[in-house]
């Protein structure tokens, strides 16, 4: 087995906590945001105004609590995976071939392919900065800023557009990480991929592991549990 402690890894506690916290917070924010923004068009006519009012109030509260968790976990995810998301050999070729959609075979890639790097820089970094910053403005948490009507309107529009773009990118990422690619979710859950999977989807990374340039297992295995000490009743 080859260990791939990437975004799909749960072997490292910090990676697992940051990734799953980010995923859960994103899901809460996406669902609550969509209901608050568009629910009156498709949900309120079905459940009625009273229930819709209570639902949106609850979701707004969840949105406000999940926002800081999303922001903090996003920062941790960014700095954790920054090292392996710089442009590398084969990225341009991967993009030109559409990740294999055009050529019919998946092009070689490193630990993260060019598509994952686009998600990282476009979704996690750029849109992440825009979404978090505009969210802080909407919550009136930035000191020294005049929170007049025009400012809040602009922040609301920027936040809405950026979050819709982020949801589109992340939903594609979620699809490929679950049912869209065989073995992807298992590798995220366990932190391990077998050599066949690694060679097929991340050939350059696999070659580096086999050549000893990259450690096959970056984290130390958990120490075995010690048997409980025996006590003697006096």
C-alpha cells in the first residue's frame, strides 16, 4: 500500500480535522445560503410562510456559526497543501488533454493534478479570500469600515456571486472525490491508496515514491494501545 496524505487522507489528524471541518462547514453554508437567497421562490410556497420563517431563522444562525469555522479551516487547508500545489511537470499537458476527457486516457500527474490545483488556487485561495472578506463585511466585523447601505449592497452582491462560483467548483470536487472516481473516497477516508490506483491517477507522484524521492508514508503510525494497568484492592 502507498500512503497518499492528500486532501483525501484521514491518516493525519490535522489534515483530517481541517478537511472534514471545512467540508461540513461548506455544506452548512451552501444549503443555508441557497435557502435564504432563493427559498422564497421554491420552498416557501410548499411549506408556508410561518414554517419558512422559522427555517430561515435557524439556517441564518447556523450560517453565522459555520462561517468562522469555514474561514479557519480554509486557512489550515491552504497552508497544509500549499507545498504540493505549485505548478509542476505535466500540469500544462494535463490541462490540454482535459484530464483525459479529450485524449481518452488520464495524463500523468503529481500528488495533485492540474485540476485539483485549479480548485486549490481558484476555489480555496482566490474565492476563499473573496467569500470570507465579504462575509466579514456583511457581519460588520471589519474595524474602521463605514457600514452604509451602498457598502452592504456591494458586499452582498460580491458575496453571492463568489459563493455561487465556489459551490460550482467544490461540487465538482466533491463529485470526483466520492462517486465520480472509483477509490477516491476510500483513499480520503483511510489515507491509503494501492500502487495500481496511484500509478493510474498520479503517475509522477507514484514514480517519485518508488524512486525514494517522496516518502510513501509521511505520518507515523499510531502507537499500539497499552493494556490497562492492573490494580489491587487493598
